[in-house]
């Protein structure tokens, strides 16, 4: 898997201490639909038996859920995403 310079920069810019209160760069978010990692975009990653989708900060879903807290929802087009947990 090739990592671009931009993606490498994004990975390096993720702070060591990521807020677990709201969604931001570096957050691992369990929604009612899937598990997403906010950072470089990847279609699918298998991590310890879990499927994780990497979403970029420019993604529509990220724009909708950025700053949201657990149990808050966001709508992207006609799909509602509910934050279940933030790691």
C-alpha cells in the first residue's frame, strides 16, 4: 500500500492526545453505520478483526460529523449518521 506525502503529513499531524468528547482529526468513531478513522482516506482496513474505513477531513461525512459528540447525529444527503462511541 503506497502512502502519499499528503497522507503521511496528515498522519504525522494527528495529535498524541485526541479528544474523546467530539469528532476531530485522529478520532476513531463508531457510528450506527460503520467504524471510521478520521485522517487519510482508505477504503478498508482490517484492524484486530474490525473493519475500519479511513475518511479524510474533506469528506462530506466528516464535514457533517466534525465537532459532534456521542449520541449526536449528522445528515449527509439523505443518510443520517449517529455517533455511538468516540475513541
